[in-house]
């Protein structure tokens, strides 16, 4: 699904003493499926941007178009609900919002709310679990007794149950250990490669994005300061540092080796491959 953000400005508490501009004249076009990382300091406008994509808020100026849907022109409840089936949003620490005892009830909750038939509910719940790498053996398990990593996957499945074309994840690896972070990275790749999803990840974890992302959008003070492939964005270390952002550790280390040792290296996302490349060239 195509995403078009055209000259968008969003102002909170507009025309009051507490007016605050969260985004200013933002333009962004995303045409193809892939994994898109959104980075920026706290208060840079990341949360506002993803809320606009899910129609939780409407831009003060400009417009947001997702496929043929113009958010500003389609604010009827039915239209918004249709959009949110196509654009799923998973907030940070979503497992803290669980309130159903079993996985089946938690994942099927939204389908029941929209009065889907039971056979369709079962089918879509099962498919959602498969998408996140789980299976029907989880259906009757107590969601509160699962591991933190499993809970995170159940929370994502609760959004994937509508099979959205776009899935937005806000700090999806926050609080996860290394093993569960790796599982999430595999999930993001699977959603892109097997299920043809556009996966939008808001995160401070640039090392993780360096491994799995296709496109990076960097924000500062409500404006896009860099946008492009991860290679294009992360090679701009000076500009990223200027805006309070860091580059992935492996990119930074590679740059030092090239500068200080004059060794010509390829681009790597895996430390072991980088070390092999260094030994081959030293």
C-alpha cells in the first residue's frame, strides 16, 4: 500500500497558550513493501507521525493518504475502522493492556467486537498466531503466564488478526532480552518476505534496524532530517550526531577501521563477517 504524507503539520492545543508544533511541513512517500525504521530523539515527532498513519489524530495542515484513503476526508467511524483493519498499530509494552485470560479470547477480542462469525474468528486467530510464529497450542493458555517474549507476540497477533497491509510497531523490542529480540527480528523479516507486509518500526535501537530495515526516516524537532535506504542514512554519521542520533556500532567501527588503518571493507551487519573481512584485508 502506498503511503503519502503531503505537507503535514500537526499542532497540539492549537490556538491556545499551550500550542505545540509536533510535526512541521513533513513530506514522505513510501511505495513498496519493506521494513521502515523511524528514528529520532524523544519529542522529535515519531509518535505523532505513527498516530497520523492510524488516524488516531488528524493533521492540522496537509493530508495523509494511504492507498486511496485520505484520512482528513474520511473521518466517519466506519471509514476509520476500515482503515485500522488495513493499518495495524501496536503500542509500546502492549502486553500491559491485556485483560482477557486466554490467548484465544485476547486475540479474538476485536473480531468479536465487530461481530465476525465464529468460524471466521477461529480461522483468523489461527492465521494470526501462525504469522507471529506461534500455533493453536497457545489458544487455551493463560496469557498472563506466558514469557515476556511470547506475550509480545500475542499482542502483535491481536493486531495481525485483521491481516493488515501495514503494521506499525512502537518500540517493539523494549524490555526484551537478546533471545526475544532476535525472535522479533525474524518476525519482522517474515512479515515482509512471506506475508508481503509493510512493517514500520519506531525505535531507538539503530543496531537492530541496521540488520533488518530497508528504509530509514530520521526526525528531529518535528522535521525529517534524513530519509533513504539504511546504507544512505547511516553513512551520514556527522549529520545524525548533529541531531542527537547515533549510528549503529558496527557502522561506526567499520568507519574507524577504514579511516585509521586505510583498510577497504565492505558493508556488514554481522560482526563475525566484519572480523573475517578485516583479517582478509590486513
